[in-house]
């Protein structure tokens, strides 16, 4: 079992934070995921037809993350929240990346609902996961750069386990160690909002959609929530 904990200092700084943790076990990442493929193609078709466009930094859902990034010393136009970066890629290229079925699934849900999303291979997580401010001594190895070690800046919000940092700048980039691949069988997906009072229903809809897309490709799925009122959940 792995606990996700929202640190008191982060909850105090961002009191309307709500995070959905969608877990899937028995994932079959080497099989086709037709529902995910259809979801991606639908988004790209809607964008091409001009009937839908991804949220950008003018959208309140994304603007809130820009404000949060600035509060802990990150320039969000140089180091963008994940949902902002994905939306910009779609707007520029007309398509979303195809990484692997699990990653493609949360990317589709993220862009569709304008919410940051990420995932951790639970078999490579050590101990529990805390969403907290970095103290500057932690180490982070970026996704795709196994030979690189970075030190998050003090005060930067990170996800971290007992071995190191799992995301930098809250949700800008994931770590290489806990990356999700076709071989990942136990995965925790996260969706986030900083304004639960305004966007909590969007988050719940997105979490349900993500769970539905995963259900046909996993042995078991579940949805958990954490925020200031309930700062810990065990998955």
C-alpha cells in the first residue's frame, strides 16, 4: 500500500487544491487500447474542425497554475505546467504525442478537461508519496534523462517518495525512475485542480472518464481524492 499525503504547508498555500488519484492494477500495456486511440483521434478531429480547442494560459484552469508556479519561483512561460505544454503542442502540430497506451490515456483526459495529469509506476515507488515543498537537497532525474541529476529549488512544490523527487514544479515533469511504460502493471494516475470550488466537478468527471478508459485494460481500478479537508489517501 502507498499513501499519498498533501503536506500542511502546501494545503495552507493552496487551500482549494483537490487531487484525484486513479489507480489501476493488472494493466495490459502491450495490448491495443482502442478506446484511448479513439479518444485521441476525436480530440484531434474536433480541433481540426474548429469546434474545440485546448485550454491555454488565458483559461482560468491553466492561469491558476501559472500563478502557483510564480508563487514558488518558477517562470511558467519557460517551465510550463504539463497541461499547458500539451495544449500548446496540440495547437501547434494538430496532434498529441503517442507514447504508450497508459500515458496516451491520461494525456487525452488531461487535454480534454484542461487539468494537469501524471502517473507513477507504483512498483518503482519507495515508501509513501508526499506533495510538499522541496528543501533543495533532494535529487531528481528527469524522464528520458537517466544520467541527469537535478536539485529542485527550495520552496518548489514537488511529489516525492523516500528515495527522491517524482515530479518537479508540481506537475511540469515526471521522474525517470517511476515513469509509466508498457510493462507497468500497477499505476497511480493523478489529476489536479487548484480551485475545487470552481472546478471540482470537472475534476470528478475527468477522473471518472480516466477510470472508464482504464477499466477495460486493467484487472482493477479505483478513484481516491485528497485535499485540505482530507490530506491523505492510501492506494
